[in-house]
């Protein structure tokens, strides 16, 4: 087998995408290609100290800059795009988080107004130690530091929506987008249904780590170096974003209210299990009901995201998505 084509791309500031859909592709890539990409943090790199309040140094809606979109040759509606994350690593020695007025799960928001005043705007800068694999929190109110495990992920990943729709990079939906799930990490294969010619996928919004739910609305935001492999599965539809790791299959649903996101993820996982393992729908429903794990990815975005995941050990041994994950994992190991 010949070595895969490798493409290295670091966008200029003027090349950032701020939406999924409605943006011309920055590069064309072939299925099987390996992409070495860089993505800026959600603040566009403007929050570097505790004095850099986001309201002063960023300009809404220009947050969550995306690297891309990339046109995948041969991709058509009805296909599935597979993106295998070989590595996701912070490219700086620091990350930033913040509380932002009228944003987050534990404050009044425009969609859930109250009479109380906004929470104060405040910034926290985290120290990243890539050797020790830690990200260190420093309290603002006292001399306290807490080392947390470094667990890099991508907050946004997805394709252009269908019907010519353009979605903000802040919004998750069936096309992917701002899913904010800690499950989108190295070693995972992400599956997205292709909605437009070329798929037009983008990535961004790297987090050094994020708690489930992203409660305050801002993770430990960081620029990322990302290596991924692109693959195309012809004639195979994927209605909602799906993930596959070595040990689990996962469906992601995004909607408001939260129970609708839950229902989407659970229903899609049931459909997936029934189709891949040739089970009656009610048999799949019963198995998922007893074995599923359901972490909440975020409860702060315009749509909330819920993950439904099932251990592969509970399923008959069979290749998922035509054995794509195992094949791309093997390719990734060969990359060193």
C-alpha cells in the first residue's frame, strides 16, 4: 500500500471560517489523505491574560474560528464522511477560560431570562504541561492551584448543513458543529452525513479539557495541532453525528429542550444498533435501554448536545461502518 497523501495547513487570520456552510473551501483533499492542521482557540487568541476580558478583546459573533472548510473529492449527499483523529495536542503552553455575562448554565441567559444581574466577567489562565500531561487551574480569589489531567478535544467538527443552510460555528445540529463533547478526542473516528457536494468539513474550538456539560459555557480553550485522516463511505447515510472508539459506539443528538437532544441521541443509537447488528428495532431498544451511558456534552450552546454510547463488548463482533475505524487506527499507528 502506498503512503497516504499528507497536507499541512495553517490558516491565516483572514482565512478563518465562522460558519458551517456558506464558505468557499480552502483546500481540496482526496479520501485517504492525512491532514496536519492548526486551529485557533475560541477567542481567536485574544484572551492571553486575566485582564483580557472577552467583551473587550473579542467581537461577537466572531468567536469559534474554524479551520476549513475542506472539499472532499467524490463526496456527495447520501455518503458518509469519516474523520479519524490521530492526534489532538495543544500548541501553546496556556489555555483560557472565563465567565461571560448572561452566558452559561447557571445564570440568566437571553433564552432563560431572570431579574438577577449578570455574573461578573472574569478570566482564568491555565498552565499546560505537555510532558506531565496536566492543565493547572489557578483560583482567582485565593492562592490555590489544582492540577487536572490534560484531555485535549475538539469542540467543533462537522460538515456543511443541507439545503444551502448556513449555521454559526456556535451551533450544533445534525451536521455536527459546536458539539462540545469531550468524546471528540484522539483515537476516535467521527462520522458525518454528507449534505452537499464535497462535504465541506471544518474543525476548531480546541479544549485542553472540559467537564461534561461545559457548565460555565467556556472550557479550557486552546489552540490545537490536529492530525486527522479523511475517508469517504459511498452510499452510506448517517443522519446524526456518530463516533466510534476502540471500545464504544456513540450517537450525538443536539436540540432544545434537553430531553429532545436525549431522545435524538438514544433513538439514533437504537437505529444504528438495529441496522449494523441486524436486530429487530424493539430488541435494539431493549438492549440500549439496559446498557447505554448518556453523558451530557453541553447545556450552554444554542442547541444542547447529549451523547448516547454503548460498549462494543455488549454487541456481536462485527465491523462497524465497513470496518473503517479499525482500518484508520491501523493507518494512524503507521504514521508514528
